[in-house]
């Protein structure tokens, strides 16, 4: 980062695993908050993916009501996130990547 500063490049690291409070998560704001943060970083997006797929509804487990609430809130809260309504079988991480790479302007199908 110091060599970037010397070149006049300002770099801000965004880690989507941090910054969501327990209250925000419990009230269903996770997806909307993460996708807004990805939009804020546009047109730049670098994903460093580990071994986890991310928070998703597992077909072998009971229905995750908080995840459903999180999808519902994002879809209803921001028209540019309407596309995720048909992506409920995907993980939040996959949605973040799609937002950052394929939907840079914040919308579209």
C-alpha cells in the first residue's frame, strides 16, 4: 500500500465478512448491506475466495427463515436488487461476486 500512495493511488480494503452487526444480521439486512458495499466500490472488484461457498439455503437442512427474510428485505428495499429474487438458491457470496463482476452498474438482468 505505501508504494500505491507514492503513485497517488488510494486503496481501501473492503472485507464483507466484517461490518455487519449482529442487529443488522438479525433484522435481515445482510444481503442489502453487502450488495450496496459492492456497488459503492464499482467499477473495481477483487474477490479473494477461500474454501467456503458462503451463507446459502442447504436443501438437506431445515428452511433458513433468516436467509429468506434477508432476501425479501433486499428485493423490496432496493429495485436494483430485484434480480436476486430469482437467485435464492445461491449463496450470499455468489450474489456479491455477481454484483461486482456482472452487474457493475447496479442493475439489469
